[in-house]
C-alpha cells in the first residue's frame, strides 16, 4: 500500500515559489510502499534539475561527504527508490518501495537551484523518536 499525507506546510522562497511538504510524519508499516511528498508551487519544471534526497541522521559512508544521499549509490536504497513522474510539474516526491525499520528517520529534500530544503520524517511502526 502507498501511504500519503493530507496535512502540508509550505515555505516561501525566491521567485515567489513555495516548497510544499508534509507537516506531520509519514506513517508506514514494514513492507509498505511510501511516497515522501515534496512539491514546488506554482508549477516549476524540475526536469534536468538537481533534486537531492538525503538522510541527515545517517553518518556518511564516505568521509568526503557531509550527508548520506538516498539514491542508487546507497546500498540500502538500490532499486527501491524513484522520483515522482510529475517532475515537469514541480513534483519532486520520493517513492520508497518495501520500507523497513532501517528507513525510520528524517529525509531531507534539497533543490540547489532554488536554494531551498526541508525535512520530512518517516515513522515505521511508531518506533522512531524525534
């Protein structure tokens, strides 16, 4: 099942764009597929733009990196993550397939060209604490 949230908050930033992201933690059970919503409003074409999802709570595996990125290079996310198909309309949400307890924690969405970021929390089975 895919879990989504109805409550969102937004941050105003350059060019009168807003970053829309969940206000409350995303709740899921192990094995679920989840979407971590993050969207630029009004529509902003994110095709061919850099969108960085990272795990600020995790220690980077490479000492040269400041954060651990959620991408195909991070072993625990190989073939389990994808970006939204709505990139052309500013939807930069992250989909994670088959979540596990290791996925508990904070996820940071950063858009370098807009110099904006925000963090959402994924809670599995209610075992993670802020």
